């Protein structure tokens, strides 16, 4: 499966390249075409002079990552929030999972708070949200929620060990320096407190379903269960609990992946599992759509579908 080791590419977590393996190259022309066609966004300025990108895996930590990493700017994320329905959902499974780990009256810091929707799940907690999207900040303010335009690393220096719970939902996979990001959250958390992080599930279907938003300039890293165990050990955290959201809310996307892959195999070829925006892939999706619908309509029992859905929630105790 792996093509070759690349000693020049270092892991964003370990800072070295000794166990980094190149998995596959990413077709930049398809990446650009996909963002243009699906979202009306020109990512060429974000790619700059990058003429080659690959997906790598750090076998020590289990993290997969893209290199080089072209980063989405504020304008990019504001455009996505407008184009992608439900980009900042009011409710999601990880909110329900996480609120059980927030004690009554706790001080909570949410990093990358979006529109501050998690606040509604926290009862009498003392809530602080950090966010850079000005549209989201303004919307939260109109609903009585104050979000600070501040970097978590700066707040960790200003107010270390000042929160009972720090959390970041679907954020760490967007940052260039995930180790420093997590270090700041750990520093903000009191001893005995909790650090809650959620990301797309690197062990699940999301890494094989050609989801364009699971690639740069949106997502830069993929997190497996093994990666969260490595994080716990790296920071000397006392405990780790992992929760995986159920497939229910994305069963249609999972079925579409299975049907399209099966259709392609029957026709004698394989679709790229990461980025495939070719006309052929689109025709295959259309041809496979009735089969995907049949699969979803035929699901009768919990064990008929994978046990893990889109998201992993990692809950650490400091």
C-alpha cells in the first residue's frame, strides 16, 4: 500500500521523519476543480507555488497528513460557511457525548467555537469561546454569547491552568502545528480537568469516501485511535476515553461510497479513495446512486452498518 519512505518529510506530531511513509500523490488539478465546481471557491491562490502534494502516514503515531500543507485563510472559511449547508451545525453527536464530561458550574474554554452552539449544551457552566471568523463572532454576540478573537496559545500564556474543561470540536485537523495546539489546551486546563478533542475518524469510512473537505486546504491531518493514545502518552495525561459517533447521520454517504467502489470494481478499475474529481468518478456516482439507495433502505439492524461513523471524540483527564 505504501509507495516509498520520504526522509525529507517530517511528522507534524513527532517532528522527525524516521517512520513517515508516503501513501499516495494528490492530483492538484482535481483538487482545484473540485473546490471550484462544488463550492465555487478558487483555491489556486492558497496553493501558491505548490506543484506537488502527497498524503503521508506517520507509523509511530498513526496520524496521516498532507504535505505540503496549503492553509485556508479567513476568507476561505467564510466562503465555506456560506456555501456548505450546516457547516456550523447547531447540534451534533459530539456535543451530546461531551456535555456528560462537563461538571455543573465548570469553567469551559471552547477553541474554534464557530457560532458558539456548544454553549447551549452547558447549563450553568462559565463559558469562554475563542474564534477568528468575524461573521461567527457577530452572530454569537447577537445571541448573547461572547467569543474572544484570540489564539489559544496566547491565552495559555496569559491564563494557564484556568479552566476545568477545554474543548475543540473539528478544529485540530485544520491547524499546521497540532502538537503546539494541544499543548496550549493542556496548559489551559487545571490538574484533574478534562481536554476534549473531536476530529473526523481516521479509522473510519471518511478517509476512503473521496470527501473533498477531508483534504487541503480544509483538513491537513487524519487522526486514528492510535494517534489519541500517542497524545495521551506524550503529554502524560491521566486518562483517555474514546467515543465514536454512530454511522446513522451519514449512512447515505457511507452507502454511496460502497456502491461507487463496487461499481468501479465491476467495471475493472479503482477510484482514488482520497481525491477523485474526474468526470468518470462523477458518472460512476450517478450510476451507483440507485444501489446506494437500495443499501440504505435495506438496513434493518444496528449490526448491518459499521459501528463507527464520521467522528471520534477523545476525552483526556489531566
